[in-house]
């Protein structure tokens, strides 16, 4: 399967790329500015800004994926900086999601979300209305996450388990919402 992964260098994207490649998929990884990081993971780098709809359409069209996977967030590296990044993350969940959906047609879409659906209702509805699949992750914990040495509150999921569960759900039916937490993986 040809998979266009938006968020390839993020905390889960860095884990997804090797798993997807190991399953025999061809992966392109979207990045705004770091093609070397994507190439080092083994994916084909695609340099484009999620907010540049014409450029994004061209990038997706050129790769011709059968699946577009939305793993984008705009979250800080440290939890104590979260308050300052909420507006940017909200923008990526709305405008970024709209752009990715517009560029993805006719490919199938799988999009990340959280296990707190009230916080991301518009984002989820956009994806579901387009026939996509929603993956509701709990708080990530493990190497490279906000919670490297302690467990976050529930719902939570170990980051490597979240990546493995994501790969297992590539063929999920359109319109499906799946919770990915320690209780479900």
C-alpha cells in the first residue's frame, strides 16, 4: 500500500514509519522543513506546509497514495508549555485537517485524535464526513513523550503499542472510530 504520512517525524510518526516499511508499504512522510529526518526513517520526504493547500494537493497527487494518514499535532516538547501551543494545535486540527482531507481525495483517510472526544469534535466530524477513520489515542507515555518516567492519567497508551495498533488498523472500515489505550491494545 502507498501511504502518505502527515506527521512522520512526530512522536508516533517516528515509530510508524519503520513498522509500515517492515509490512511492505511504501511511505512518504510530510515535513515542513526536515527532509533528512524523514529520509533517515526510510520514508520518501515530502516538503510542504499543511497550510499550503495548492502545494499539499500537488504533493499528495504526485505520490498517489491509497491511504493518507493524519498524525499531525502542534504540541510542545514539554507539558508545561502546553497552554502556549493550544491555538496552534487547534489550527492544525481544523484548518490542517480540512486541507489534508481536500488533498487526500480519493485516497482513504486515517486520522489521529484523542480519547477525549469533546476536545476534538470538529476535527473528528470532518474526517468521518469524508469517510475516514478516527484513531482515538490515550495519553502517550514512553520514550520521546511527555511521560517518559511516570504514567499519565487514564486513558493512556504506551507509544510503541499505539504505533503497532495503528498499523493493525490500516484496513479499518470507513466511518469507524477506534479507541487506542492500554485497555484496548
